[in-house]
């Protein structure tokens, strides 16, 4: 239903705001702009492996927040 979709969207936005800035940027670039880890690494001046770690950490934090909600 539209109400459920709105609630899910707000929950996701809240979970995103709880991340630190670098994690937010990784999530945005990967899922919204569909950049590869290699492309994100070049933008943020990090290794591909570090981008992968940040993505995994951010998703874990978001999952924990959403489960608590």
C-alpha cells in the first residue's frame, strides 16, 4: 500500500542518515548511481577492498537499525 511504501522509505532514509558521511557516499554511489567498487574507489581515493568493506559495514548498520525499528 502507499502508506507502507512511505513508511519503508522513511525508515531507509533514517537509517541512511545514521551512517557516517563516507558510508553514505558509498551507498549512494553504488545503489543510486550504480557505480562499480573500482569507480567509487577512484572518486574517494580508496582501494576497491576498502569500498567493499565500507559498503558491507554500512549495510550491516542499516539492517540493525531497521530491525530495531
